[in-house]
């Protein structure tokens, strides 16, 4: 028996969660009937048996208790209910506030204590939950220091701050007549099962909680947009909802996924240049505060990702963080770096989980709003039905009162001696007059009539009584009409909410599509790269060796060796590549503008080949042969050209045998750009003595085509947005904003543009610009035409007077404008004036005031079609063959002809197989290196 009992200790609990020795009757007493077994007394068992019976199985405890605990946390603490959008603690706080409500503020400590009658937890958790509700500025009218969601400052102690229900909460959250009640945890009080919230409160406030086995994260949405969506749902129209955060900021909702699992939104701080050395953060991402934001910026600065001189936090009611930059640091590039390396950009993954019918349910925000709106309609229906019943009861009572007094039925009870007689006399007197009533007369109605005072009977006015009945009938008809048209009634209800409470609740978060920022392009070069060419090492710790360039610890390095190999590796303190390094630089992925020019000898005693190629995609730390891979391959000439430059070189041969010509020139522009693995074109089959650089080359790449994508406010080469033109390294962009500030910039893809920009186009230095502006001091419109003299200077078109403003700006050669005059009292409106600005004023300096447009009062100024203009044909430069950077050319089967003999020219070597081109990328700004051997 002892063995069996020991085995029972390892058995799991049965289906009821009982330990095996209690739930399982298959033991050594199986021959004893169960009834007798249950009747065994303690005296009939041994001490050892009693000890065994006292044991409790951990497996059974864990199975039941863990599930009970998980269910409790999910239902009672972490996840909100879809019916009212509250977690239990929030619901109990609102109920306590309603019970205490007398129009005055209550100490939060008092509200917390009152809430503890319903909530079986400590005061700290209740106070924290109440502060979170108050900071959302929707349901609670707060007084005192409730903390600051912008700075992360905590609220004052609950004994110092006060609260009361807001007017909105009193309007939409409470309705005791349609509230379902339940006993509190100790049975002393009644609390609501769910509050009758007639608004999508869950989506307005948002919710976040971590339970056992699941979590929820419903993001907050805009108040007015939720109401509009509810109205559209009731009208049978489609709608879309996107988050709106109290901290404002910029959000990308491309992958929001309706707030369901798997979705993601990106949030960014709003950063703008204050001047050339200062950035200002005016809005912060949701989930951060100014304190954590500053810490992340300082941390990135310490790691060398960005360079910051000083940070000032002037945040109070609104966010203002000033970031002072060292001189020479690009503000635009720093903004991108802030997004890439700090909390200025983060991503939020929503998870729509709610409680419905005491079960967790995963749904999107669209379905949440539909269910909430449908629930609001049902609650409104219940309220109307209760209101109808009350009105009909009032009409019934008023009708009986009128009959009772008008027909003097009260006199029939004068001779009655018993109470029963009085009731019968009244009932008998009413019967002839109650046929028009909508329900039968009850004893309760008769008892109510006996309570009418003599004073009321003596002052009874039949006309007023009838008027009262008529008013009640009108209200009854109105309520019945609302019930019959409950959807329209609900729509009007939502419209009333928006007109009453929607002011000041406009969208705070700006919705945009974000551009993808490549960290390697915006990181500050915080370390130096060195190379030991002979030994074949590259790294940041080789400070005694040759300095190459500044780099970042996230960069890749491209290395070329004398034996015709190439490798790309990560920046490290010291890395071995291969001996005899001839070129090393920071590698830019998908770079199709940097072109490598090379001449190499193919193996020992082999012919020499010429090739031009790009390196766009690689496998890191893999050694790539640039020739045919033969042993003793030797690179005779190599250069790296960031803009596809093609130089002219001189080839000199060794004097061997009967070679007729030992020297000739080669132009790399005659060689097409091929793939990295191409063999190249034959230069000569004879031994090369040396190669000399004769003439530096011009770029053989076509000017780069640029587009401006207004959605993300960035330049691109992917044909997205408005086409700006073709740009060479000499061309610039013209930018003019609404404040009249004008500048020209080099068109880099990392540029950022202000929201008030009104002109963005390719700058033509010889083309005059025209402007019409209001001169604040003279209080008249002026016209000016000018050229930009200093392309590197930021200047203003208008005067410095605070009332001056830019009206129109023209970038056409021969612009025209129409002036519409204001109508004078008692006179006909003056005819519109058409102005040829080219004839009106000559080209002057940008700082000139210009000419007065008119002394008359102007209603508006419109731009007209410009006069035709033909640009003079530019003087054509010598023709050179160019290569389109967007298309890696096919391998050229025709070799470079060498003049040493006709045999070489007539039997060209075949080039290697063509290599498939990779994707294009941004224009790099690296420097080329030329190596001669």
C-alpha cells in the first residue's frame, strides 16, 4: 500500500482540479464500497495515512489557480471593456466622482478613498489611474499640478490636487435609469457593471495594459474625427480612422493595419531650423517626453553619431527644445541624424484587444467604432423608451387629475365612512370619463388622487390643465418620432456633441508619409580610417600608418589590391584584407555614379586590358577578382571617380622585337561602363613599361534628373513627384518661402524643405526674378526685378518692416500680373490693370525697394500668362560620349585599337560576360584617388 501511495503523489490532478489521492478511487481499498470508504473515521486510519491525506498536489494548484489569476488580471485589471471603454478601476473612479458630484472640486485623496469602497486595491493604484484619466483632458476637470505629459513631470500628491467631472462626462457617461448594477466586492455597495457611455470613449482616450498571456494597446484618436466616423457609419458610408496624439508630432500611418496586431505606425518629432546653427523641436513623438528625448540626443552625441554644441529645454505649456550645432554642421543632415539615432523617431505597434461579454476579443479600430456607435444607438433607444413611459405616466396622471377635479368626483367621498368606501366611490365616479385613457385606472392612481390638496382643487384652472396635457402630447409625439427614426436621432445627437464639445479638439498629429533615412548617409564621421598598404591592413587603430578619411563605426570600407582583387568589409580597429593595397575608401551601397577606371595585365606575360565599372552590390568580406582570376595578375593603372570622370592616359611599351610604336594615348571616355566582373577591352598584347596620366577627365555621366515629392517633402531620383530638371555638379536649386526669404542650394538628396516654401525650381543665374510685395512702412504695393548676385547668401526680398509681406513672386522671363482694384463707395469699380513687369521696372539689386505699383486701394493681384520668350541657343561644347548613370551599358565587344600593328587591331580580344546591373542610388560625395604604376 505504501508503494501505491507514493506513486499517487506523482499523479496529476483530475479534471476537477483535485489532487490525485482525493479524486481517484482506484487505490488499495478498491474492494471496499465507496459509501463505506467515505464513512471511515479518523480513528480508523493510521497516523501515516493522515499525513498522506494532508498533502496537496502542486500540479493541481497550479492548473486552477494560475488560470483563475490570469482570468482575473485580464478581466478585472488590464483590458478595457468595449461597452464603455473603461478598465474596472477607471469605471469605479468615475462612479465615485459621480456620487461625490455637487458641482464643486473634490480633493483627489477624498475621491481615492471613496473609490476604495468599490475597488479592492490600494490607494496608489487608484490615484495613478485617476491622474492618467485627468491628463487626457476629457472626462475630469482638473485643478492643481496634475503633472505634464510633455516634460514627464509627475502630478503632485493626491491631497494637494482637486478634481470634478467635466461637462462632457456628465453629458455622455452617466444615466442611472439605464445602468445595470451589481454588488461591490464586499457586498456593502452597488456599482455599475458598465457605465452607459454614449460615445466611442475607448478610441478617444486609448488604452494600454499587460495581462497574463495577452496585452492591449489601443491608440488615442481625434475627438471630432471619431464623431464624424460614427455619423458616417450610421449613414452607411465608409470611413477610416488614424491615431491622434496629445503630444502632437508627425505620424506615418501607412502600415497602421486598422490598429490590429501586426500593424505599426512611425512617429517623429517636429524639427525645424531656427537659423543655420540652431534647430528647434516644437512637437515630440507619442510615448516620449522632453527629458527622455534630451537624454537620447546627448547619448547619440556622446557616441559620435551626431554633433551637438548645446541643448536648451524651454518647454512649459508648449514644447521648445533648442539644439545648438557647431559651425560647419549641416542642419538638414542633423535633422535626419536625429531621426535615425535618437528618440526623435520611434515606432508604435498597436494591438486591438478588448473585453466583450467577459471574453477577450481582438478587433480593429473600425470594428470598435462600429460596435460603440451601435451601442450608443441602443442606449439612446432605451433612454427614449424610458422617457416615453415617464411622459405617458405624466399624461395619465394629469388626465385623471383633470377628470377628478372637473367632474367634482371629490364630492362623492364626503358621505363615505370607510377607506374602502372612498376608493370605491372614486373608482365609480371615474368610470364614465376614462374611456379615452390609454391604460386602465389602478388603485395606485386612485390613491394619488386622494392626496390632492384642497388648495390645488380650489385654484384649478381648466385651460392650464388642458395646455399641460397638450404639451405632454407634443412631447410624447416627438419621442415616438425619435424612436421611429432612431438613426437620424443618433446622428443629431453626435452632431450636438461635436458642436458643443468639439471646439479646441482639432487634430494635433500631422499625418505624412515618411522618407526612409539611411543611417550611413547621415551619421557624423566620428573616427579616422588608416591603411597600411604594404602589409594589407585597414582600420581605425593604425594611427602610425597612412590616414585615408574620416568615417563612422557603422560604415563599410572598399579596398582594391595590386593583384586585381577587391573586398568590402566593416569598419573595425584593424582588419587584414590583402597585401599591396592600391585604393581604400568608404563604400556607398548602390552607388552607380562612382566609376572605377582600370588597366591590368592578365596573368604572367599576359595581355593588358582596360575596363570601367561600378560597384553597386557585394557580399561583405568576400574577395572579388576584377580580372579573369589568373595568378600574377597585375594592376597597371587605377582611378576612382566620384562623378564618372574619364581621364586621358599615355601608354608606353617596352622596346621588344620589332614593335613600331611604343607610345600612344588612350581616352577612358571611349570605353563603356561595364559590370564589375567584365574582362574589359584589349589594350595590347605586349609588355607595358608604364602608364602616365596625360589629362584629367570630365564626367561622362549624364546630368542627374531630380524630382520633388511633396508628400514627404524630399528630393529623389526615382521619378516621384514634380520633375525639377537635370542637374550637374555646377547647378543649384532656387528656394523662396512665404516670408520672402530667397536662397540657392546644392541639390543634395538629404535636403529638407520648410512647409511655407512657395518656389522650388532649378536656378538659372541669368534669369531675372520678379516680386510684388506690400511695403509695411509706405503701406503700398511695390514691384522689383533682380538677379541673385551671391549664390551662397540667404537674403530677403521684402523690407524688414513687421507689416511687410510677399504678395506674388514670378520666375518667368517676361511675367505679367493683373491688379484688381477695390470698389469705392458710390463709384463704379475701376478697370483691372494688366502690368508687364519687364516693361514696368528694370532689373536692379535684390536689396532695392523697387517701384510703386499703384496708389489705389487694391483688392487682389493675380498672375497672368507670361509673354513668350525664346532662350538663346548656348554655344555647343565639343561632343563627348556620355553614359546614362541609370543604365549600366552592355559589354562593349569592340576593343580599344592599339596602334602598334594591324594584327592586334584586326583580331580584338572578346570581353568578359556581361554583368547584370544593380539598383541605382544617391549621388555620393566622396573623393577620387588615382594610382599610377
